[in-house]
């Protein structure tokens, strides 16, 4: 029965993890940029939710899209000002650039919010479901549900709206898209901003369950990496599969070697995957 | 005459698509052979398999008695097979001379950089690139880049030279120059496989013609005969034309 | 040639002056500069010469630090410990290289980045060997603080000089040509007979050897190391920034960049401790945004020569 409990614990985070990674995957897949800033934006979203809850009593699960909207604007700005000029430059440059941006944001948050961990304490606390002997924390279920919803919304946007199709077109062939009249620069900016939207929302959801601090930004970035490589870059189904897979792997990992090693286990897995099958479990190209 | 390169029932599959199917052919030393076929026939796949860029899905490739199917491209190059690329692949920021010297240094087996430089000069002179020797490869015109590809492949000291669409994008005068160089190369004892999809280019320079169509070798023989071959005409120009052709002959 | 000798003499004179007159603080700073210059030059062999964006510097540094530190604890003579640490790091890098050097671009960068993290965690957990999070105490070199400061400065400076010489030697050798071909067009390199895998691994191994030795000297120098200190990601990123500052792929660039960067860092650090990292972040962003554009800039002039060039132009 313990095995099932551990499994459920992992699955209960799957949708949330998918939300963490979806934005990262989108930016990587469409702009070919690894956004090191992603982890910090997640933390920022968490803080926004924390303060919204503390001062206005807003429910973080409902606040998630709002946090996302704020990080959306921030992301759009950052992309137009700092990232657009380096589009198409070597990997080294874009990585160092987003690393610099991340350093700045992390430091700003540390200076502003201090390094102490904050946690949203919902009143009344949500408690748990009980299915037989299995305990399912309700906050995780909500977070996963909202997370999944956001991911599906993103997928729908990409599939059914003109904007979405523009993004996919630019991803597949930038020049052809330009020839068809698509404003490539604006599309890149929006795609990036959508990525940061997902980050902020994910952060808000995370804050409802876990304590947050600027110190944890690297950890979330790491999870996003691993999920992308696990599930395969550039596909929503990949991100979902990767998210649930990581949740389960971390859960069992925590059981065997302790929760403090969870991230390292993920990284080890990442390394093995990179060596053996960098295209991930679903191994697809193109964004759908 | 020695058998230089032998393909025996070579096939190459790309997740469902059979780019090469059961190809068997032997090239003999000193030949200038043309490999033609419509677009998508498998010509570049053929070159890729022989040069080690791709592994054959089945069948064997033998060069000078040695099995080379699936061997790494750099080892194939050192064994004596050189190839050019359809979309020219220089080292863009290195000078023209450095490009050629690099080929001499590695595939050509030249021991020192100085010697490689001297060899490069000789190959550049042969290909008419001496004037551009110190300019970055990226600044060459298309014709210049094609000649650079040729010079690099010669610097590899090949016994077999695979020229993949070396004439694509060149005007008539440039093509003349290229063909002249090729016959001079053959005169030095290097076996040449000229991959083309222009019939007239190939008919001028090749004594023997191979025709690929949808991955299969449909003709292999003296140029004049192959060009009259019914199947070949059908493959290139379609069955209606072939029928019309036949009707006009009777 | 004459210019090179002149510069070399200038460095030697400066070093001698430092040894004779410098106080411990200045000597410490100079040792740090030498250390980072080594890391930047070593990184440049992989990141600059062959164009593979390596973030593995922290992994090699930390590994060298612990290997050297543990060897010293076990009683090995200090220089032997340093060199041994370098060799162990090189062996590790060779194995790692075979595993991840077939990856390109982002995948390689991430793979190399993640290795440091994994190594850090392993070191953290292997408490019986390394002391884990409580750190490792490395035997002190005897003598006064002043003498120690001088000795470590000389050691680090020597390693930096060796690094530059090695870098120069590679640049002139067949390996150098191979790496440059790989950087320009890896597929074409293979076709002209370059054994790309062996060349890349060789570059990786040499780079890690130098980095590992620097790490081992660091361990002896500070005499107390812990995993989050020696596997810190900034050890991977700072050398890259230095190379970008001074000119990636060039010979002197990483050294110039190390001086420039650490000079800037001293300036910033003196003024704001709390926002130190933030300012560095801004610096990095500006650096990348204003570095002369295009792939050409990646191998060639760095920000320093570009800035100096601008000053030159405005004088005319």
C-alpha cells in the first residue's frame, strides 16, 4: 500500500509540474532559447500569490492566471528589450544573457523579499481526501488540476487561434512565416511572454503547497529542464508526460534516498537521458 | 582493371522510405562514371552511404578489398574516398588556403602544417584559386566555393572522388571549366563518380553511366546505350514521352 | 614577437614587485586573478577553440579541489597532490567527454552544467569520505601567513602561465586545426578526415587537467572547502564571461578578460555587497547585448578590444 501512496503523491503533482515546464519548453522550442530566468519567474509568481493572499485574502489557485498575467507583461518587456537582439546568436550568448537576467532578478528578489521561506497558509486548511488507505492532499489536487487546465489552455491557444498558428509557423520555418506576413519579432515576444505567463502561474500554484524563497529558483529551473528532456522538447503531450513522470520519479526517489536528494536524482536521470535518448520519451519534433 | 569500389545489394531505409534498394555496382580504377537520376532518386543517399555519413541498412560496401559499410566518415576519408557536398560546406571563417590545408593534414595524411600548406598551394593552383588563397572561404562566389570543394577533396589524396552535383548553379562557361578540371583529375589516375541530374553534362565527360530511379539502379553501361534505354527515358521524362518517342521512331 | 616578449617581461616584473612589496590582501587578489585566468584559458580550449559551450568548469574545479584536498589529508606531498588531482580530473573528463560530447548546442551545455550539480550532491552525501556538508579541512602549509600568501600566488601564477603556454601549443598543433575545423563546420571536418570525437575529448581532457590543478591549489590555499563552495555554478559562468570580455577563441582574450572582470568585480563589490550579484547580472546582460554582433565576434575581438577601439576612433 505504501507503494501506491507514493505513486499517488507523485501523480498528484504531475499537472503542476507540467505547468512548470510548459512555458520553458515553449520558449526553448520556438525561440531556441533556454530561459534561465524561468526559475526566478516561478518564484516571483509565488511571491505575488503570497502577498495577494496575505493582504487581500485571494485564493492562490484562482490568482494563478493573474500572477501569470503580471509575469507575461514582464516577459514581453524583457524579450523585446534584451532577448530579441540576440535571437539567432550562438547558444553561448543566449545562455549567458538569460543567466545574467536571472542573476539580476534573483538578487532583486533577495534584496526585496529576503531569503526566508514564505508559505501560504490557507485558512481553513484544505485537508485531504481519503480513498481507502490512500491519503490525497487536496491542495496538490487543486494545483495539479489548475496546472493542467492552464497547460491545456496553452495547447488550445497554439492549435486553434491565429496567434498560436503563427507561433507554430515561426517555429517550423521562420523565413517562410515572415514571407507569409507574420510579424516574426512580435510572435517571438508573445511566445516568450506566454512562457513567462506559465512560469508565474506555476509559481502561484506552488506557493500554495510549498514554501518559497529566491533560493529555490534554481531547483524549479532544474525540474523544468528534466521534464523537457524526459518528455521530449516542443510538445505539450511531452510536457504532460514528463511532468507526471518526474512527479512519480521524485516521489519514489524520496522514498529510497530521501527528499533532499530528489533534485540530484532528477539531474542524474537527465544526464542518462541526454546520453542515451536526448529526444525524450515521446521524442517528437515540432510543436502541437 | 582493379575493382575499386563494390556495392553489393545495398539498401538504405529511412523509417519506412526505402531511399536505396538493392543496389549492386562495381567501379573500376580509372573510370569516369556518371550517376544520374531524377530528383529524389537516391543519388545523394548513395554518396552518403559510400562516404560513411550513413550506414547501409543492409548489403555491403567494399573499397580496395576492405569492408567500409558503416565506417566513420573520417576513416572513410582517410581510406581514400573523397566527396563534395551539393550544398557547399567550407570552413567559412578560415582562409581558402587553410581550408585546403586542413584536408591535406587529416585525410591526406600530410604530417606537418607547413607541408600541408605547400600541398594546399599546389591544389589551389590546379583549381585556379591561387588569387583567393588568403580570403575567408565565406567570401567566395558560388563557383569559387565549388572549386574550393574540389581543391579540398583533392587535398585528401583520394583514389575515388565522389562529386555530388558539382555543377549545380554554375553557368555554361563555369561548367566547361569544371569538366575540364574533372578530366584532368581523372587523367591523374583518380576514379571519378560524377553525380548529376543534367544529362548533357554527363554525356560529355562520362564513358559509363549509372541510373538511379526511386532507389533502384535501373541502368548501368556505356553512356550512349544508357541514354537510349527505354526505362531511363521513361524515368526521366515520363511514360507518355517515352511512348511518343517510340512511336516517332517506327 | 617582440611585443610578446615585452608583455611577458612586464608580467614577470609585476609579479616580482608583488612578491617584494605586496601586502597579503593584494597578493590574495592577484592569486584569485591567476586562478580565474587559468579557468578562463582552460575553458577557452573547449568553448573557444572548438565552439562547444561547456559549463563543466565548476565540476572539474570541484573535483580537483576534493581530489587534491583528500590526497593532502592522506599525506601526499603537496605538489604531487595537485598534479594527481589534475590527472584524476582529466580521467573523469575523458569519460564524461565520451558520454556527452556527441551532444550539440543546448543539450551539451545543459549536460555539462548538470554534472557539477550531481558531483556536488555526491560529495555532499559521501560523508565518510569527504565530510559532506561539513566540509573538508586541508592540511595547512607551514609558515607565516605572509609566506603562504606568496607561495600560493607563485603556484597559481605558474599554473596560469602553463595554461597559456598549453593553449598556445594547442593552437599551433594539429589538434588546434582539428578543433577549429570542428568549430566552423563539424560535419565538413569529419569528411576531410578529422577524428572529431577524439579531438573534442582531447581538448576536454586538457582543459579539465588545468582546471583540476587550479582547484587542487585552491583547496590547499583556503584549507577548508565544502561542496557548495567548490562546485558553485559561478565557477562555470565567470570564466565564460571573462572569455567573452576578452575575446573568445583568442589566446590572450581569456587572460585580458579575467583581469577586466575581476577588476570590475572589485569595484562593484566595494560599493555594494547586497546587490553585488545583481550588478554582475546587469554587466553580463550589457556585455552580451553590446558585444560586436554575429558569429565572427565569437571568435575574435572581445568587449575590451572593442571598447578600446571605440576610444581610438573618437580621437581621430
